């Protein structure tokens, strides 16, 4: 049993066919929306009396804890059992508060955290007491799995005390581990992986976890003993969110601007600061249509990481291997613009936030122009016009040099087929802190993956952040400008600005972006030029009102004009959302859209949309069940109009966590479009099947299909991290054409491939 008691200090800092189902859905949605609106209007009046008064002034509250030095011989065994004698030496941190559902009220379940360290390793021990231990939710066993469906604990370490950037470590009661990077309080990179160990143990009165994090994994200044620290816990069955610092329900969980402080870390060593990863891969690939058999291929690849300074890491990669990347997200285009396909390769994702530019200008999920105009998009490296291009070598520099944030990447790629010449592709990003929480930055890119032009981009941005511009209120603003230079299309600009107040009860966002007609970032992403985009959102949230955990009323607008200010697109949304005490969510929305179509285009390459000006209104319903159950569902329904015809779209995702061993996630999207020019029915289906043998051994299966391309893809990936930093990986992939639907279909194989890879890390 962990001893009870202890204390923590605090300091204060300054201030047609679809017509019939569509009509049925329309009636149901209207009834639902009216009910929610009336209920929300009545219970909103109860909001001022909900919850309890905070015990502290959380707008200025900064708790402090201390790490205790131990000898290497005293290091605890990392098994989740906190009975090792070394833990008795540690200071106890046990003052935790709710941020949801009752902001500022002491946590309903006691949490005790301890930090000890020796020369090489930081050890974290957390005992999560629970008055109903049989109700602890523990279903995810996968490494880097989605642990927010379970009870769990997480910490954020900010060794530089930047209050912007941090390392993230999370565990649940099964010992599953997640690590990630947080950069500038807005970019959460879970694909970042480092070498650390952890253990968990179920207790009669809760569960406990241990973490061992080598100092060589972290960038820090040995002369600075004070680190930023945030500790969080979830009680999944009640939806309770608990924190040590940053006691604000409006505060994003990955936001360390109001973190606490961990003191006392002195004499920590990073060793030589050199990690060498080596990979040996045996692969086989067969292209079926031409009956071409590729001979089995053996290859070596590797990465070397060296800490140039304690806070700056240089990386050299040779023949990087992306065989472990998951399948791309399957999409069917029903718009007139190229779709954005997210990056999936860990090599690029791990430093994605380092090259993030323009801040929230490119982060709004509901902004129809969100990704348009990116100066740098890593998917252009190693891929050219959908075709894989080998990367021969590459170098990367990332971290801090003095007060400068550094990100630089240069790679050498093979010829693309369009040109036999190798291409050198480069990007650099430099930022400098200004004021207490803001930063100035520049970005440069050079190169064209196709080799058909000389292309570069230069830009500058200012990202302003104030976590306490009013007591407990956050204000952020972003301004950016970038210019592309091309010997084929000429030079042009993109610029924009953002205002963001992510607070409660009112949340406000406003964005503006202009993309020049000849703006062309060969290493970036642009799918709509010669436009001005305006978008914004106003949300009012009332918490703990009647039977609801929260009630939201929000409106969103998106407007796109040409450079002549003539409207091209518009979307206005009114939405009501509620969440139950058990965290089930229901959203009802009304969406009015407008499109000025200057040229004929085809929906899903099938149904033509003539030139014209179109306006229509849709209704939508979104339902999401609580993750506290071993099964879950997400249902999103939109109907009933599209341009000058009928429309119905149904998105359904199920999640079955049968136990800690098995998880099944089927997804299905049905889209029906009927216009005077024709009709199309789109079926898009996928299933993920996961077998978690241990927290470090998984078998992951993905299958995808859509009837428009008639393309089927399947992948089976096995990964075993038999010890930290060393792994065995194997995969089998198959693509095929399957014209027609069940029961009449034909299976035409396209590409079959298999990979076996062994990886080992040497640390110096």
C-alpha cells in the first residue's frame, strides 16, 4: 500500500430515390432539434447554480512539486508495484481538482504522484485510488493505442519550462503506453516514439503505474533544475477529468501554458547523446496484371540521432523504410477540388509540429479552406503524383538552439519517372519566443518533387498566445505571410490572420486567408487559388445544466470569394449539441450552402454538375456514445439536398472492445446523390481488427473498399517490441479490383507484397 499524506506547495504568477427516406429523416430531426432547443432553453437558466466554488484562484494557481534524487542502486523495478523502498523517499503530490464535470471541485477519487530520479533516468509513480475498483475501465492494451476510452493517467514534461512545448507520457491500468510531443500548445504528435518503459498493477483500492523515462530521451538544460509539469487523470465511467494544474474546463488537455513546476532535477546526464537505429528488411512484391514477379529483395536502412547540444538533435537517415505505415484514409471526392490526404509515415510525423507554420490558420477542422495554402506538406517527399519515390538519404535538425526553435530537413530522392534526375528537397523553420508565450518565425522550402520546375517558398509568421489576458481567459492570434517563387507559373503570395478565444461559456474563432492566383508551393499543398476565405465560429457552452453535462449552441460560417470579392462558396451552420452525464453526445445542425460553379465537374467521376449558381439547405444529426462502454458508435446523417437534387449521406463507425485482447472497428459510409443529370450511390467500407497480445505485441489488420474505384486494399501488420528500442515487424499487403457488389463480384488481384523487418537500437 502506498503511504497516505504529504503536501504540495503552490506559487502565484501574474495576470429521387432518396426522397422518401430523406422526408422521414427530416421529420425526425426537426422533432429532435425542437426538443433539444426547448430543453436547453429551460435548463440553461440553471447554469449559474451548477457546481461548487473553486477552493483557489485557478487563474493564477501554479502548484509546485519536487523530484527526489536516489542512487542508481536504489532504482525501482518497473512493474507497477510502488512498494520499492525508493518510493518512500519521494515527496507526495496529491492535490488534484476536477475540470469536468465540476470545474474547481476537489477530485472525487484520490490520486498520489511521486517523482524520483538517478543520474540517467526519471521515475514516475502514480497511485490512482478508486472507491469502486471493480468499475475501472481497462480495455486497451495496444502500444500507442487510444487510451482516452479507458481510465488512465498522463503527464506532460516541459524540461525547458517553455509553457509551450512538452513531452507526453500516458498509461492505463493494463500497462498500455502512449508517448507524444506537444508543440506550441496546439500540435499534438502521437507518432513521436522514444525508448522508455512502464508497468501497471491493479490494486484492491485502485491501480498504480510506474514509468522509467531515460534523460537521454529528453532535451533539457542540465543547469536548470525546474521543469514544467502537468499531471492528469481520467475516471472513465463518470467522465471525470482531473488535473494537478491548469484547472479550467475550457483549457485544451494538451495545453501547458498554465502548467505546474517540478523542481530539484540536478546532475542528470544524457550520456553521449547518440542513438543508432539499424533495420534489416526482407521484402517480396508481385504485380499481377503483367505477371511480373519481383525477385525477393534484401535491404538495410538506418537512422542516427545525435544531440548536438542537450536541446538540439541531428538526424541522419539512409534508405528510410515506410513499410510499417498504415493504409491511407480511403476517400471518394464529391467536390470540385483535390482532396487533402493526411501524412501517415512516422519518419515525417514525428517532427511534423516542428515545421508547423501559420499556427491555427491551418488547424481548424471545420474550415473548408483549412489545408489550402500550406507552405510545406511532408507527403510530397517520397511521393510524386501518387507514385512512390525512393528516398536515398536525408538529414534533419530539430530542437532548441539558445532561444531559437530549429527545424531543418533535406532529403535526396531518386528520379520520379518524369525525370531521371535525383531531386534535393529542403525545408527549414526557425522560431523565436517573444513576450511570455508567443513566437515569431520564418519558413523556407526549396525543390520540386517532380523535377519539372525550380520552386521555393519563403514566409514569416507571428503566433500570439496569452493564457491569462483576462483572469482565466485565453487569447490567441496568428498572422502569416508566404510567397512562392516558380520559373513556370511565376511568383505570388498567400497571407492570413486568425483570432481565437477558446474560453467558456463563450468561444469565438475568426479566420481570414488569401491565396494568390499563381501561388504554387511545390513542397506544400494548394487546391484552390485566387481566393479569399473567411470563416468563424461562435459557441456558447453551459455546463452541468439539469440532466446534461453540457449544452452547446453554436453558429459557424465559411465564405470563399474570388480576388474580385465575388462570392464563390458559402456555408452557414447552426448547431445544438448536448452531452449526457454518461458522456453520450447528440448534435443537431442546419446547414445552408451556396456554390457558384464556373466549369462543369463530375461528382465521384460520375454525375456532372452544370455551370450555375446553386443554393441548398441540409439537416444533420450526429450521435456519439460514451467511450466508457466496451462498445461504441458514431452516427452522422446528412440530408436532403445537394446542388439542384437530392442527397443522403450516412457515416457509421462502430467500436467493439470485446476485451483487452480484441478490438474491432468497422466503418461504413453511404452516399446517395441524385441530380437532373444523373445519380450515383457510393459505398465506402473499412474494418480495423486489432489483436493485442501484450502492450508491446500487436497484430493489426486493415481492409478498405469503395465501389467508385472498385479498389480493395488489405494489410496485416505484426509488431513486437521485445525490449525497449528493439522490434520485430512483419506485414502482408494486397490490393485488387472488385467490380460489382455482393453477391456478384469479381476479384482481380493487382499487387501482393510481404515484408519481414528486424530493428535494433544502440544507445551511447
